[in-house]
């Protein structure tokens, strides 16, 4: 049985005609930069996220970059974030000239541990970036309490968590700015790169619009230096077709996660812990196993796709190593990096495929255990 980590063709087959029609409308209009499709998507994502404003961006990475620029974060500043994340989170902090300050994770949720944040705050701390990893939001109340007490803005990296909730509140709506990614593998994925910032702050909304278009307002007049971060209307058109299916697709991922949970019950496999305060969209389903590499090989041999999110924490990446933290200093992130393994979780999976993948994992775990 061949089970890919993600099967985008299966999803596309169900919406092909709508996608082709939407793309054709953009091409026929020849409005190829921003325009009505981008504006429509912005309004709908803002509403979905319980935010007043949304600004389409060229990628999730550029959404983070624009958010940092809109908050005027730069050289000499520090930004607190997690080391257990995709590179863009810390990379964007470094790109604006600031220093990422890494705080360890909660071993259950993989998200930043709020109890460790305050000790990392210095006079140079200018933002906190919690990452809603794998589709589950961080424990935002204590994070916001700390941030508000120190007057530090929070940027939610919600690249993997669009429409996820924490105590009934939507991802992106709690901090000063929320950042989404529309990379094809996301629950709401485009046909290429794309992203979006959301906010409830009118001033930040204007700043984000400026940063998206070279800091220009009016055209050819530049009070600040921005970038070219515009969302392509072709991507917006594809995303508008997919958006009405988002809740259904995320519910299917939760259903698949429940099937995995049931299959792994009573085994040594550690399944994802979802806080009772959260509704996850399961962008990934990452288990923890002691013999991760052997388990992954067994799955590969059985034609089951897997991925390791993420094998090297940010503080141990070559470009950051030695600058911030030493090996062993962020123990939970390092342990997770050695144990996590993402299994297929996409909506179109069948119960038979999930059962096969789970049994392959359990067999591999059992074979690797000492007799």
C-alpha cells in the first residue's frame, strides 16, 4: 500500500473545474497585481480570523517579515520565540537585524512554554513570537499577560494554524498581528507561495499595507522602506475556491487524528497532546518514538510517507549556533527533535490507510525494543 505524506492531487481532483474557472477569470481580467480577488480574500480571511483587517502577502515568511517591519523592529532589538519551529520564524528576526532569543517548549504540545518567557525578557525585548505549531494554538493567556505587563507586542506565527481556536478565540486574533502561510501543504494551501497578516489595529493595518508595497503611499512617494510582499491574484483566486472547504478539511484531519490515537492506544507511541482549551486543525500529526530513525525507515520501506518537523532546533542551526544557546541548553526542544515523526494526516486518507500506517509504526517500535 502506497501512502504519501500528502496527496495534493486527491484534493485538486475535487475542485479542479472551480479552480480553472477562477484562474481563467484573473487571466481574462488581466488584473495581475493585487486587485479584487486579493481584496475579497483579505475580507474573508479577516472575518474567518475574527479580525478587522487582513493584508495579503507573498508568503508566510514575508508576512512575518512585514509584521516585524511594521512594528519597527531592527538592529539591537531582541525577539523572544521558540527554537522548535520552521526556520522562517527566527530567520525573519535575523533579517531585520534583530536577535532571536529562544525559549524552550512544553514537551506535550511542542509550543513555547509560557512559564519560561518572562525570564528571557530584557530591556532590548521588542516582540514575542509564539508559534502555533502543527495546528494547535499556544497557551495565549499567560503569554499575553506577560506581554501586556511589559508592554511588548505579540506576533502570532499562525502559519500552520489558520482557523484553529484557543478558548474560542481564533488564531491570529489575540496578538498585535497574526501571520498565515498559504504554502501548498497547509490546510488552506495555494498553488504556490502566499501568506497573510491579520490585525485589529488600524495603525498596524496601514503600516502593513505600506510594508507590502515598498513603503509607498501615494505611489512613488516613500516615507519608509518596505518590500515587495504582494499576494498574487492568481493565488488569491485559488484560495477563494478552497476557503469554503477549510472547515470540512480540518474536521477530516481531526477525524484521522482520532483514528491514529485509537490505533496507538496502549502502545509506547506518544501521540499529540491537544490542550482542552484548543481546537487543533492538525496541519501535522507528529508522534514521538524513542527509535525514530528505525521507525521512519520501516515506514519508508512500507511506502508510507513521513517527515521530521523539525530535526534541528533553531539554536543549533549553523547560522545561529554559538550565538545564542549551547547544546543541551534547550533540552525539551532537542529531545523533541530526536523523537518526532509526522505521519500522513491529509483529509482524503482512508481508515484502511491509517490502520496500515499505524500498524507499521507499532511493528517497528516493537522490533526495536530490547527483548
